[in-house]
C-alpha cells in the first residue's frame, strides 16, 4: 500500500521578543500588556486576534513588536479561515520590516497553506537570502522541496538547518522523512532516532520511524513505534491506519480491524483505514463488506493500486471474474511492478477460458519473480489447456521443485 510522506513542519508562530518593552494599553482595555502578549502568541486563535490587535494599534508599540504581532495575527486569521485578513497582515509586516526573515517565512507558509507553492518558494528564498542563518527558514524551504518531490534539495536545506540548530528535533525528523521518501530507510531511521533522542515525546517521529520500518518489512517493530506514537497522541489518526496495515501483515486481523475502524471513526476520509479493514473482511471471507471498504478506499484515492488489486481478488473469490479482471487491469496500470497482480489476473483469465491472455500474464509475473511457484504452476495448467501438454508438464514439474505443495 502507498505510504504517504509525513512532513513535520516547525511552527511558524514566533514569540514576542524577550525583553520587549512594556506598553501602556488603551484605557478601554481591561487586560495588561503582558497578558496581550501571551494571548497574541497563544494557540487560541479567537483570543489571539483581539490581543494582537491591541498590540498593533497601541501608539507605544515599537516597529519590531508591531511586525511580530502582525505575523501572529495573520497566522491566527489563517487558522480560522480568514485568508484575506491573514494576507493583509503578512503583507503589511513585509512592508514594515522587509529585512526580517521571520516575516517572509510566515508569508511563505501562508502561500503554501493556500496551495500556491511557487509564491511560497519565492518567499522562502527571500527569507533565506535575507538571513542565511535562519534555521527555521531553511527548515520551511526544505519542507516545500520535500512536498514537491525534490528530496536532494530538501536534505541540503535540512543539513544547513541542523548545522545551525543541532538540537532541533523537527530538523532531524524532516531530514529523516526526506531520506524515507527517497527509499533510504536506514538513513531515515538514524535521523528519527536522533529526533527522538532530542524529544522522546515527539509523536510524529515515532510514527515516521514506524513507516520506515514498515517499508523495510519489520512490521513487529513498526507496531511498537506506532503504539508509542498513539500513547503520546491518542487522536493521531494517520497512525491507526498504518498500524492496522502492520497488524494485518503479521496476521493479527482482529487488531487490524479494531485500528482500521478507529481510524475511520476519527477520519472517514482515510483510504488506508478502509484498505486495512477490507483486508480483515477478506481474511474472514466476508467479501461483500471487503468490496465495500476497498471501494471506499479507491473513491477517496483513485490511484490506490493495492486497493484495486485487493477488490479484484474479492470479486474473483465471489466468481465475478469480469469485475476482477477489470480491477486487476486498473491496478497494473497504476503500478506495473505489482507482479502478484499479473498472476492473479492470469488465474481469473484462465477461469473464463482466455488461455492465451492468461499465459501472457503468468509470463509477466515470472519475469518479475522467476521462482514464483504458483505462477509457474498455473502457466503449466494453461499450456496444457492450450494443447501443449509437454510444455505444461515441464512448468508444473519446475513449480513443484520450488514448492512441492503447489497446486494441492
């Protein structure tokens, strides 16, 4: 199944500078300036917006304090969906202090959140040019390189960020993610280890290391990491779907079902959760429910090759070979490297008498894995039906030399 990249972004909200001078609030405000500062930089956007406004509008506010309050209010506006107000604040901040890398980074994050990555990259580049030693700006630009598929440039930015701030768990975690996306799982795990050494409660690092272990086929340790991530953050919905997949891979279908159901409850738009639960239903031979879940998965993610392949298998087990062959075809188009799908489609074609096409599929499966005993055996059966008993017998004999129980 596809394992989505998980990017651990550092917070773009910056605290008010330590030692900023106290401000006398307007007479109508009943809170102290220090409380405004705390609320402005806090996580509660509804409280942050008026608190930041008080700082921005106060006559005694310095330029640097006003710029930071504009960045914080812009971030708060964005979080509550007021995009125009957010951009207005961030634009105003860039005009007040064009030499602040923090301002350009914040506006870059705004553009990325709105899906305008070219503008985001322009702002991140401006931030790094303005202050090449701003680890946060490098980290954010690295994240954007990563989301656009440029792992090499992402790693270069993360390397610089780590050299500037070697105690940043997010920098190590994101560099690990860049290595994982590039298929370098051992290097990824080393970086996740360092991130967790710096912050043992970093749930995303535990989750991401679990993904790397899953990619290596180490499902038992992946389950341990996913479990630790959920212990730290019980509502971390992505983890449930992937732990369900790992449980399914080790044959623990009951726990896979429980995790998949929990993931669906938390996020009904998670295709991997439906996929995992579909596998559970398939193992129980509850094929109608399996097909329903695999259908949910491909409706959410039309490129989910494994879900098409497993729905095809469920259709085949119900005897609906036409639907099975159609789904296997989609899976192959999406991922031609799924050799088992060729083998399964070959068997479905054999069931409906399309012997020549079946042999072609078994040939494709065997090109990927010449020691695939089942494909070799089924090709032998197909050759016998095609009127080539000697060639068929040779394939069956070769298959049983690999696996004496094949075909029994």
